C-alpha cells in the first residue's frame, strides 16, 4: 500500500512539472535477469494487473445469469456459459450492480467504467469522467513501458453498431475525454512487440523532432488562445491537453528508448491483417497474455467486436437485430455469442494459469479480469452482467453473489477492484463503499 | 395546432427575451423557461408515497414531502425526479405490499413527469446561446483537405463525430484526443506527399475480360464432378459387396445424399445455353462460388484516376425485375463496397453496352467486380434453393454478359490553388539564387494563410515552421521534401483544425466578414470558403445583406451543397437507423442492398429537388411526385423511368408514394428488419413530422410478461400497451399513428394482411405463419381521426406549421453548431415568419437563418 501511495505522489509531482525533467527510471528493476535489480526482484511480489472486457450490447438475460435462488458456492454456471465450468472455483458472478445515471439503452461501454452522469454538468449535453482503468494505470502503469493499453475492435458498423456507444475505447482520461485505442490485433502486436531497428541515435533524434513538432503547434495554439473568449479557450484546452499527453508519452518513450521490447518466451506471431470476430478476440487475448509475460503494461481494456463476432459464428444479422431477440433465430445468435465469449474467456484463463511468474505464482493469480457491459439486455440498464475472475484483487472466488440492493453501484465493484489491487483510492465515481462480500466468505 | 406542444402545456415560458437576453447575460429568473411538475400530482405523493417517504421517515433517504416541484431547478433535483420516474416505470415503487397507484393517477403522473424531465434536461444542459468553437468534424476535415490539396484523404482512422448527440457540427461535443493529433499529422503528410511529390500514374489502357474464359470451363468441370459423384454413389448403393471407399465415397450416408445431384441441372442449363460459349450468364450457385462475378483487373496503389467500365450485355426478359441490373462492387466480404447499379434491357440478339465510371483513389489497392444484385444476408442462396426446389434448376438468370472492359486511368484534376501554387514556386527556375529560409518562410506563410482560411499565421509559429524546414535541409533533404514536415504541421495546428472566431474582450461581437464566410461555407458546403467568398469578405462586402443573400443562393446552387443535404438530412431524420437492421432476403425478396441504398438516396435527392425547384417544404409531407431512378421506380412499380439518375416523376392521384411517409426509407426505418413497428413509425412521425417528440423510451420498463410467447398482431400489441400506465402514458399518443402505416410491411411494400412468421426457418422461409386482418384507422395526438393511410397522410400534411418549426429548429442547431436552446425561440419564430412569406419554400429557411443576427454573431 505504502509503495503505491508513494508512486502516486511521485507521478503527480512529475505531471505537475510537465517539463522534460524526469527522474531516471528503474528501467529493468522488475525484470528477471537484470543484475542491478536482483535485490529488488526478490523483495518484490509479482505485479498486479487489471483487465476489463466490454461486450457492448447486452447478453441473453434470461439464460446468462445464474439462478438468483442459488447463491454462494452452491450455484450452477448457466448452460450457455458451460465452457467456464472448468474455472468455476476461480470466478465470481455478481448480480444487481448498475450505474444510477445510465439512461441510454444503446451505450454499453460509454459509462461502463466511469459511472458518470451524462447530464452532470450544467450547460453541457454530454459529460464523462475518468474510467477505473485509467485510475489504476496511474499507479500500476508507472514502471512499465506502456502506462495502459486500450484495445477496441473497429467494425464496419462502428462502436455504435456494436452497442458500445460514444467513445474511442472503454477508457476515458482524467478530463473525461475519450482515450484512443489500438484497433486491430496487428496494430497491437506492433505496438507491444515490434522493435524499431533504427539506430538509437536516430530514434533519439526522431523523439526530439516530435517534440519540436509539438512546440511548433503550441506556438499556433498560443496565438489562437489570445483571440478567444473563455468558453472557446476551454475547448482549446483539449488541444493543449492532447499535446501534454503526447509529451508525457514521449518522455516515457525516451526513458525506454534504449531498452529493447521484450519478446515472450513463447513467441507470438504477427497476426494477419484481416482477423475479425472470434479469431480477433482470441488473438487479442493471446497478445494480452504475452504483454503480461514481458510486463509491457499492467492495465488493459478491450472493447470487443459484436457484429464481426456474430458474423464469424455464422450469423447473417446485425448485432442490433440480435440484441432485440425474441424466440427463434435472433435468440440463437445471441446465445451463441454468449457461449463464444465464455469459451474465449475460459481459454484466456487457461493461458494465464499456465503462465508462471518468477515467484512461482501464475499470471492468473496476479491479475483481475472483469467481463461485462453496461447493458443487461435489449434496453435494460439494471443488473449489468458482471463476471470477475483472476486472483489479482484478492477476491474469494467460486461464488455467485446477488447484492441485496438491486441498485448497488457498479462503481462499488470498481472501487473494490482498485483497493484489492493495491491502489489507494477512497472512492470511485458514485461508489458508496467497497463490496465486502467479495473478500470474505 | 400541435406547434410547440411541449411548451404549451407544461412549460411556463415567458417570451420576452430580446436579443441580448437571448444570450443570457442579464436574464432574471422570470425570463427563464422552467420545467415544473404540476402541483396536482402532490396528491399522488400524499396518497401513495408519504407513508414511507415523508420528511420524518425518509425511507431510503427519499423525502417527497419537501421535494421541489420545479424539476429543472438544478441537477440534484432533476436526478431526484429521474429516480422517481424510474422507480415507478420499473414497477419498483410503490412496493408490492403497498397500495398500488390507480391507473388514472399513474398515467397522468408519468405523462407529465416524463415530458417535464425532457424539458428539465434541456434547461440544465442549455448552453445559454453560447456557440462553442468548433473543431472541423470528420466530414469537414476531409472536404477541407480536398479543397486545399485536391485529393480526398483517408479519414477512416479519425472518429466519425456523429456519436455523442445531435448534429456533428455541435462544437461542444467535438472532442480532441492526443491520438487524433498524431492522426492529423500523418494524414496531412500522406495527402501532401500525394499532392506535391511527382507521381506518374500508368498510362491509360483498356483491358477486356471475356467471362466465358473463366466460367464455361469452371461450370463444365463442376457439372462433370457432380455427374461422376452421382454415378459412383448410385453404383455403390446398387451393390452390397464393396465398401464405400472403393467408390471414392465416405460412407453410405454420403452416398445416399449424393445419388441425386440436385444442382446438376443448373450447370447443365447453363452449359446448354449457346450464349455461354461467347459470354457468361449471371447465375447464383451454392458451391461454385456464389454469384457469377466478372472480376476486373486489380487497381494498384499508384494507378489512381478515373476509370470507365463498359459492359456488353443483354437481359433475359422472363427474369424477375431486380435481376435486370448489374451491381458494381469493390472489395470482399464485410468490407465490400457497393458502387452502383446499371440496368440492362437489350435482348440477347441485340446486346447493349452499359457504362459505369469509377474514380480510384491513390494509395488503395482493390478489385472491382460486376455481378447480380445482392442481399445483405444469405438471401440469394436461400432463394436459389427455394427456386431450385420449385423449378428443378434455380433462380432464373436476368443478364448475360458478352464482355466487360475497363479503361483508365485518366487524370482527375481538382482545382486546388494551394497545391498549384506550391508546385509553381517549387518549379521556379531562379530558386537557386534565393535565400533558402526566406523562400521557405514565404511559401509557408502563403500556405498557412490559405489553410487558415485567409488568416495570417502568427510570426512565432512561422519562425518555428522555418526552423523545422532548416533542420530538414541540414539533413540533406531537397526543398520540396524539407517543406513537407512543416506543411503537415500547419494542417494539424489549431488555426486549421478549429473554426476560430476571435472575440477579444467583447461577449457577443459580430463576426468579421472573413469569419462569416467561414461559417457560411461550412454550413452549406461542409468545406472552406472558395476564392469568390473570401475576396468578398476581404473587401468587406459579404456582410451586406444583399451580397450575403446572393452568395447564399450561389452556394445553394453549387454541387457542393450535396454535403449539406446529406450531412444535415441524414442526422435530422435519424437515417442511420436504415442501416441498423438486416433485412431478410427471402422474406423481402426485392428489398436488397440496391433497393435499400437507393431508398436512402431518394430522401437526399428529394431534398435536392426541393432546393433546385424552389418547392415548399410541405412537399415532404405529401406530393404529387417522387424523386426516383429506374431501380427505385422498379421497386415502387412506377412505369416508364429509364436511367440511373434520380429525377422528379409525377405520380397519379391516390398513389402510395409522394412524401416521406410513403417512402421506402422511412417505412423501413420503422421496422426491425422483420416486422413493421408501430412504435418506431409513430415516434418518428411525432419527432420529425409533427415536432411533438415523445420522451425517450425509458430503460428498464418490464416487458408485459402476460404476452410472452404469444403471436400478436400490431393492433393487439398496441392494445397491450394501453394496459399498463407506464406504457399507456406515451403509447396512447404513439401507436395510433403507427396503425395508419400498417399496410406497409417492414420493407415499405403494400400489404393487405399482416403476416407474422414464427418458430424456425428453412432456407429462410418461416415454417409457421399467422395472418391478421389490418385495421389502419387511428388518430393524431390532436384528436384528428383517420380511417387509413391516405387519410393519415392528409391529416399530417395539414400540420405544415409544426413540421416547418421542427425543421427550423434542426436547421438552427446544425447551422449554429449547438443544440437548439430556449434562447433560440425568437430566432425560430423569425425564420418561420420569413419563410412563410414565400410559402415555406425550403431555401427561404436557409436564407432567413443566414440573414439573422445570431448567425452573424459570435
């Protein structure tokens, strides 16, 4: 706990300075094999990771949730999620979580990790706040090359066609602005694992050049700034903020410039350009496992495809058609999508369990994974489907929790995951308390 | 009158706002609109709620005794009421062991509350007339790059900007992310390289494809294989001694399945046609690659330009009408883009040549294909199977193709002054004698001034650009190369990406002429002002009302106005819904991709016609004409329309079509791809034609469990909506309008009976169906009754004022770049008055908005 508090403070101080003055990083401090870090390594437990998987449109509600009358360990995993049976003792279904402010029946992702009130700010018709992954990344992402990694499928129908709603990924920054994502497995692969073959000096020069580009656009931004009134300057702040974000990223890149990107022990191949749907999700999961193995980042969000997923399962309807299921074909497709997610997640868990950390634990033991969406089914925003797995947040798994308050804030779960992962947060969004049941039997 | 219904019976709206008050500087509380829950509903609280939720008990920390009835007072109050609305809607309150609220009380309470909630949200999110600085949205950015550099950039990596709410011109909703900045830099660089660096597209040539070279042997081989498999299967089944493997078969099951080759007759039929010796008949196969496709040679990244495709073809008269069209597409699978359709009508003994043009963009590699019209799903394969079961062969083909040829590329020259100037200075002979940095400074300043829409760049900015140039030069780059970096930076800087309207210290100053030119051209062209507009602005003449008017007319007459029509109309009428559902190809045989996409075009083309022909806006409610092309005329069964261009076609009295209500696009949007939807259609009419929008569908309303598993007609569903007060409060207004459109199926075709498929489907055909008589009588919210669709259309067409008002409000929101607010009531009144003088001619609304003070004020 103490450690993360300190690092949060350090980061804030660093951000406040916003200049290029940066303390030298631990570079390899957490990396096995580095002599300088041997002492630290033995003293440090394996790092915590967090993964958030957003499904967009809701699930087949009457078949997806376990029976509410069977709580605790005495419950059955629903038939359509059978592939998860082999991990039953390692996962937790939670019912009756929701965001009190959600009102849009087509946005499964926009507020899922934030819990914000779209109308929360006077004079604005759209408002969002920071997402839980970005709060986690401020601490967990400090010592990794990438502070966080956002993945988001880019289907032809776009995010709204997949029931995700506005946004570029599941992630929203401290100002409640959308955070961009890597949209294809091949893009994610290159970001995570491709090493730039150009000589170091040249790469340093390129960074320097990128900085001068930013300085140049800032010169124009400042001249615009002088012409504007207050409201417009607030708008222009987004531009300044983007420049600052790039500066921070460049500063981090510079720290890591001389460190080669590590490749996982089991090499991952460059994914094909045209992966879509089921295979796309599987490969993204593989890339996340590999990224955790080399500790490239510790925080992941993935806004998953829906249209291309069901197309790859043989469906010929749109995801939106599916979401308005009734008996027959649409329900069949909806269920097959639920089963596909269960199967993919089960495989993801298999791989995380099989992947060992230096201290003998597995990646699975040290990460928390949440699968869900803000929409339960059709246009319903109550009882958001929520499945948590992984040992990273210290949850006592193997149980089905039905919260007695049907309006338990979903942000209570986000707060629980933050604290469980060692992040000193007192509250998150509209959270009221930690969900104690998660941590005790 | 339905005009502004919401405001009439619930909002206390004091219309005294003068222009200055409209900007919210000094308005007292008395001038502001309010959202108030009528006091009478206090009785509902007292009767049903206060036992637990009075100030003393406050169960669940809810105190209904002291709650303010002014819902829009502040956000916490609005949230408290939103929770009350949700608790009653979802059936959570009152709890099961308490006395239920009587239906009458509940309906009245929910109706007022849900409408007040909408008003409260509007009040609380109202920006008070402030126009927030706009970033160029994705459409505008692409058009701006094109206007400057002459090439259309690939913007697929930029956010589409249509997501958060309202129009994509709303400044406050146009966000900026760090990723975007890098994307802008990369896009600018790519576009500049294409524009400035020398390119040598290949010389134009013609390649002819003789499709019989591929298909005759392909289908002959398939026929041979089928014949052989069938023979072996029958031979195996005729004996008992040898195993299936001896006959090259898997097992007996396979043998039984293969003994009759059900698709062999299709192959035989194909090969027996003498015309397939010299061409290809377009058929649908299941396992021989689907459609017969004419594949044109791959177009490479460097081979940009205009291509002309010519196809020599003939039609089979007996085929279904839709199969008499060639579909031109590019790409594969879900990435396939449909480029257009051309009708073939010549007989086999006298084929014709049809022509199709295509502009290939640099940096893309793709293959064009020509085939029959397609459905979104497996529809065509299912139809082929159904037809085969019936006629023993398959779907009768519609077209024979002798050959197809493609000629190109021919250069496409767009007027792009910035690039012409760049090329010119870079080619100057005396370049060597000039000071390098001075040269760069001059070039960059001129380019930036153009890019910033006639605003000179700041000198500190220019200094830095020149530094970048000099740094590139020291790296040994040529002048041209060294300029590319700084030029890209210009196109990623705020002065380019934002529509900067400078205000200094004034709170609402008039726009400068230059700023007015920018606002005007982005409004009507979604693109920067052209030279004429800028030079009028330069000389200070643009703000002269007469000059402004003639310029508005000029912009409206320019083909670039198409971007306004598409951008505005698509969002105004919420047409994205047309792509949200898949239409089943078997159930809606004629509503294929071609029909759906042409139906969307019809709406845009109709608005174009209104603009060009100076027709009144009410033509969208009812008209004695439609704007269609051959394909859509075929879909509507309107005879005598030849050619793929859309044009105005008279329809007889009593025609189903004419006006948005009878258009395939609107009717199809009012469905879920299978069934027509009373609710979607009724709500759409209220929102867009009657300007009386119902509150948004509340989430979390429980389904009527009594109805689970039942097959109900639309009429019965409508009746069920009246059972529960939660539903009744809105549906009593929505559904009765939808009844009037029930004679149109999900694809907008007329029907006399409502047919609902249930259970499973085989080859896309419902195995069980139920039919219902259609009763299309209903009424409008104002009480006007109608007996059928025609009377409904007449009744709605009498609401020209409400329709015009809704159009005006949307136009203001789109044109000013912010949601229509309470402070805009006066402006809307003024535009309505002005438009009414010219009988609501559509362009008068636009003129009136542009002439208004608000449009010319920051």
